[in-house]
């Protein structure tokens, strides 16, 4: 499954599809532990790794699978965020409890918190019938392009860092 990894930042996100050899959660945990060095190297190069077709079905199995990569846990409580989320396990919590009609715009996850994790992992237990996509982007590359075209703006943003303005509030 990992023979096609190129460790190239242009491959965003890296997509790893289970070839059928990983059939159980125990297999998935062992596969993750055995391949974590390559996966971490790929993640460092591309910024995102998407796993498809693995036997991960709920928050508990996702917690077990992700734990196999050996990342230090960062609990939601440690972030000091005031967003409403529901913890399903120590590592797995909901992304947002806003009403379904509220659109969540592109943002940096946990950017409003004083403490944030180095790695964020996402899991979808049940896909929305309509909408519900999670858009991923390389904010570091967006920043580089913005800085090259608008250096005064990025310098001002860096100086104003810490001032966060939310244009919408949830009712």
C-alpha cells in the first residue's frame, strides 16, 4: 500500500487505500505501528494523509487506530477552547456542535485557542447525505503566496496577531 509514496509536497493530500490486507481493527493497529515512520515522513512532506477502506467504524476504533501512530495525546480540554464539542474518547471529539444549517467556512483548526496540537486527525463515522465536506488546504502555502503578493498586509496581520474577530455568532 505504501509503494507509491513519493514524499513530495505537491501530493496533497496523500491518499492511502487499504488493499484488502488490513481486515480487522487489530490488523489496522499493527499496520499503523509497522508503517508509522513512513506515514509520518509522508505527512511531514504533504501535510495531510487520507486513509480509505480501513476497518475503522466508530470513535473507539478510530482512537485505537490513531493511537498506534504513537503521537502524544492532546485533549480538547488542554486547548482551553470554548467551542462546544462532545468528547467520545480522550482523543476523539466532535468537530462542531453548531446547527446543521450553519456553514463552517475555511479556517485553521483551533486557531482561536492559546494552545493547539501539532497534529490534527479527522474521522467521519457517517457521511452527510448532502454537503458536509471537510475542505483541507495548506495554509502555509496560502500564506507564502499572500506574503509574496501583499507583504504589507501579512506584516500587519502578524502585528495584529492575537486579535480574533468572529463575524458570526451561533444562535
